[in-house]
């Protein structure tokens, strides 16, 4: 029995020594590989690929109708009809009909402000066109970022005008909310209660 116990202890010591020698030879091999010319070249190539794929140019996300401000100059009240409007601006983002048709066009441009990808809203234009029953342009309302921030909802209204104001103001209020919180971070925080 004593011989069996001694042989087990010896075999255990031999196993530990073999493991130690393996780890020692593995670390030497790893050290040689890391300090080798091949590894340095691989590191430099991978660093070059990572840096070359990074772009320092600003990335612009443009949604809606391009250059609304320039296109407004091509339309005139009581002279431009629905077909002309569709040729110039395309189909509207939103349509509604009350006493007259109301067509709403949106232009929105968001850009990355710096290397880490923080986004900033730089253009947010809303064009509201009112078209009369004859199909001619009756009224033009244009809102930009500053107008959206100044927008206040009028609480005094009559029953007749309430639906029209409610639709336009609700729409513009939702656009304003998107201006102030384009990524929806505040809304998520409010829902989670943080």
C-alpha cells in the first residue's frame, strides 16, 4: 500500500512538472511569435486598415424633399395647381382635407457632429400648402427650425377652425418634438422613469 501511495505522489509530481514545462515552453514560443517581424507586420497592417476605414467626413442623413426653400420660389398663390406642385415637390409627406386640401412637405437633415457619432439636426423645414376646391394653391406656410422652436399652440379657438388648427399644430408639434429629441432618448427615459 505504501508503494502505491508513493507511486501516486511521484506520478502527481511528474504531471505537475510536465505541465510547468509545457507552460514555460508555450510562453517562450508566444513571446518569440509576438516579437517576431511577422507579428509586427500583422499589427501594422491591421492598424492601417482600421484607421483607413474611419471617415472624418461628416455623414449627412437627408429625409424628405430636398431644397424646399429654393423650390418655394417656383410656386405662386392662385396660379399654381396641384399638378404643378406634384411636379416641383413630388407627392406630399402628409395630406389632409377639411374645407381645403392641406399638403405638408418635410425636409430634414441630420449630420454627425464629430468623430464619436453624436448627431445634430441642421435642417428642419416644413412647408404647408393649402389648396382650394378648384385645385389652385390658396396659401403657403413655411416653417424652419427657429419657427418650430417658437411655435406655441393657441388654446383659444372656435369649433369650426379647431380641426384644421389641431391637425396642423399637432403635426408641427410632433416635428418639434423630433427636433428637440431626434433619437428618442428623452422619451425612453420618461417611459423608464429615470
